[in-house]
């Protein structure tokens, strides 16, 4: 990716509203162009799509990197399913971190089953995370067109993790490959 595109790139950070303070909060203050969003697992797919659409409407950059954690990964996928091709062209890379199996929802369109990422996407899971079992995560990664990666940290990856340098390195590698 050329330098001009990188200078204009926005980082869209989506988090589970119930999550504690975590590495995502440090990323929010470390990057120059950031759009932040919190979603609740109890909200329905329609609400997730409306909430994401409202944030997306405020992102002016032509290049966007998405990082979504927990139930927010599912919310973003629900939005992606109903997004148009112009929006999808602006997406350069996506990290879906520890999506929660229990937050899975169905709607009449089967949005989460039918969503497909149009750009390089990583589904990152922590070791021994009961909320995102490896077999379930592998099936979702294949469905969504994502590469499944196991992070060296254990659990749900919802702690500060010292800014989660491993994730920042992955983000940089993904952007370098675009």
C-alpha cells in the first residue's frame, strides 16, 4: 500500500460494550484516524446494522482497516452483509478477534451465514477460549473468507495485554500485503 493511502487510512475499532478496558482502548489513542464503536450482544442484527451504518457514514477515508472484538465482530459482519460494493471497496483489511459463539444471531436473511469479506481478513482466537471454541472459529473463518490465527495469549483476548503488540504486528503485516 502506498504512503498516500496509508496517510488517509482510518482504523475502525468495534468493541463489545460489556468488555473491560482492553488493548483496543490503547489502539484508539495510538492511531491518527480512528472511528470507535461499541455494540451490545443483546442488540439484534437490525440494530447492529443501523449502528455500524451510522459510524460508517462518518468515516471519510477511502481506505479503512477494521478491527472488531467479541460480539462486535458479528455486528460488523452483519453490517458487511448489507453493505454496498462502494463501501466494500474501501475496506483494505479486517481483524475479527474472538467472536463470541453465544452472541450468534439469526435473521430472515441469514446475514451472519452469508457475509463474506472482500479483503484480507484474519479471525484471531486466543488459546483456550471457551467463548470462541477452535472448531467453531475454524468453520466461521472458512465461511467468512478469513484466515484463522491462534494468538499466543490465552482466553478471550479482552485484557490490556500491554497494547497487544502481537495484534499490532499482524495489522501492519496485513496492511503491507495490500
